[in-house]
């Protein structure tokens, strides 16, 4: 969920709770104030009536009073002892002046006459309909909530979207950032302190990552370069040693095994050195390379080398497909894809090579299960049955594609492991 949606949702919940609390408080304060004013009026009128009654004066006609009417009745001493002598309450009574039942506020006074008898005076006056007041408050608060919610959504979307521009620019810069390549400097001005610190932290960590990346590449390149000569010397010495007639067959077999191991190590070393050069973007010569010519130049040699596997190769090449890249890297890209198809194939298997609409497709039989798509292009990743390979062939293909922005995709369809390189 987007941040602005989370903020809008939480503010809406907070607003709903706040309005509900405010509505309750508003209702209580309003009714309390109305009751207070009404009770003061009732009290004054009731005390006047009691004074007139005790003085024996003529009592006003209850039915002619303006919205007020009263009742005086005799009560027992026991009743008077049990009840509070002044009581206020909300009720509903029939008013003679309006000929209808209306909401009323009443006050009941218990007083004693000069001869010791108890009387209860109840005075009624019309008041507001509190149920109607509740409904009105609820209606207007619901309308207020809808208006405020719409306003908050609009304001939040604009405010949060405007405030989050520095974060969006930072995300875009990070998406475009390529480790080990020339990148634009972060240009993300902002007055928000947290975003400033985030910009500084991200830039500082990426700079540290660049330094570590460069050190790693330099170490691999230097190590690979320095190892190449000693490896070649060791292989040459072992070859010279094989010319010694005094060696036994078992000794010669061990020397041959050692030479094979050294050659594999040398091949791995050359692959690592090539990867370092690709990562360092040392291949700057671009030309329009005809991919068909590259494939046709490589296939005969590979078919000869792997003839013992009896692999059938079918080609469907479009001569018009070209790629703008270094010609040596074009050879390396095609050679690694084709070699991978031969090495990881089965005896009597097949390889389909096609070139159409700027896409090179190499499909081969092999393992009955699909490969791990998340790892096949990792360096030193080996399939289960080919631990002897360097595990760098497809990594080199991936590096070349990344260098030139080519598309690279693996799929397993119809029992064939398929690799597609899109040059356009």
C-alpha cells in the first residue's frame, strides 16, 4: 500500500473518532446548557407559585400560561420523607395550550403548608426534542464527515505527493544506478530534514559500495593476470617432463591429470579476466556484426569437437540480423551459448539454432528438469551433472548482454532448454 494511502486511511480513522467524541461532547454541553437555563426558569416560576399558594393569593390558570402548566397535589408525610424535595426530569406531557403531547422539562417541589400538610407542586414547560436533536446532530456530523473526508483525501494526495517528490526522485536515481558504471550525481534538493539525511546516507553507502566493488574487480583482475603466467609455465614444464623416457605409465598418467587440472584452472582464470574486462567496459570498439556469419564460423569447429556425442544441429539463420557491439565479444557471446548447448547435451541429442527478427535462439536437449532460472547466470554455478565445467560461460553471456543492453531469457519448453538473446 502506498504511503499516501496509509496516511489518508489513518487520518480518516482518527478524524472519525475525533468527530464522534466531539459530537458526544457537543450534545452533552448543548443539552446541559439548555437544561440549566430551563431549570432556572422553572425554579423561579415554581418558587413564585409556592409563595402565592402559601400566601393564599389567587393562583394563575395553568392552561393559560405560555407553555407552562402546573399541578398541585396533596402528598403524605411518608412520601415527602422518601423523595427529594426538588427534582428535575425530562418527560412528555399534554399541553392545553397546544392540544398535544410535547417534550417537556419538569420540576417537582415538595413543600409544607402552615397547617403541617405536605403538597407537591409539579411545573412543566416545553423544551426541545432531544431525540430530534440527536438525529439532527448525527445527520449534520455525517455530512461534515463526508465533506472532511473528501477534503482530506484531496489535500493528502496533493500534499503527500508533493512532499514525497524527493523520495520518488531518489528511487528513480537508485533504479537507474548501475554499480561500477558511470552514473549521474544525485541531484535531489529538499528542505525536509529526513529526506536530506536519507540522500546523504544513500550516497555515502553507494560510494562505499563503489569503492569495495572497484577493489574487488582490481583484485580479481590482478590475481587472474598474475596467475596466468605461472600456470602456463607449469603446463609447459609438465609437457617437457612427459618427454622423459624414464617415466612409468602411472607417472605419466598423473602428469596428464595434473596438466588437465592446470588447463581447467587456466581456462577459469582467463574467463575471470574476461569478466573483469567486460565489467570495466574495456571493449570500446563497436561495429555492426553479422550474427549469422558468427554462428556459421563457430558451428563447424564445435560439431567436430563434440562429434562423439552424435548431436543433431538444425539451423535457421536470418542473414539480415546485426548487432552493434565489439566483434570479439560477439564471438565470445555466440561461442559460449553454443558451447553450453553442446556440453550440457545428451548423447544423440539435438540443438536448434535460429536467428529471426534480431533474436538469437539456442535450444538444446539435456536435463529432463528445468534449470534454476534465478541462478543459471550466476558465476560458478554448475548444473548437477556438470561439476567439471567452469560455471562461467553463461555468466559471461549475461555480462556481455548487460554491457550492451541486450535481452537475455531462459525457458524450458517441450523438453528443450532455450536461451534467447534479443539484440534490438
